[in-house]
C-alpha cells in the first residue's frame, strides 16, 4: 500500500506515520527528515537546504520531486510506503509518478498546531522550529498545500480524519478508512 499523510505542521503526521508503519509493515518516510539530513551535509546543496529550511520556506518543486522519487526507487519501498511531507504543492502532486493508494489528511486547526509546536520550540529540537518559522510554514501550508487536498479529493483517494483527538482514536479511524 502506498500512503501519503497530509496535514499542517503539528498535525501528528510523524506520530501516525510511525504507528501505521508498525501496523501495516511498510516503511515510513518523511521528506522533512530527508531534507534535514541533506542540510547537514557540507555541500552546496546541503547549505542551500539548510538556509531554505531555516528560513521556513519550502524546497522548490524542481529539487523536491527528483529527491523524493529517487528515495522511493530504493528496494525497501517497492512493496509500499507511508510518505509524510510530500507532495506539498499541486505541481508536485500532478508530477509525482510513483502512484498513491490513499491520501490521509489529518485535519488540525492553526491554533492547535501552534499549541502543540510551542513545546518543541522551547525544547529546541530543531533549528528551524522558531515561532517565526513555524508561523511561516503554517501559512505556506494554507497557500500551497491545501489545494492538493482538493486534487486528491477529486481523484477519489482522499481520507479526511479529525487530527485533534487522541492518538489511538485517530489511528483506528485511519486504519478503518484505508482498509
């Protein structure tokens, strides 16, 4: 099964991705994790990724699509995957050639996302998790990513889930809706 998780930052995509991976026996892949790993490399692309992410911007489509498709061509993803953080724009959704069975939209309000993420800012988990960068990414979600929800709805493979409930309830609903 090929799943994509979509939701605002703080909606629980990584939590659900890891739970689904365990229950379905397919790997979970976060585009953000890939990009943050690349940002640590002492290369021109690594520096570019670091500066772009730390400023709260999205990596452009012409860089994102080949990176994700290259990762998904690895043998561990041939039987399926759970992809978090991609696609983020309508162009990415249209150009993505790997095929998708279901797209799970974890619906969470901006207020809830900011509340959840405020703890991460204090903990200093990520360099790009300043309140300013988080607010910018939330706005980017509304501007660029929300249109892909309608794209997948029209294709008939969108599953909407209320992401403001407890983790177990959300996970059970996802499993029920993707079956």
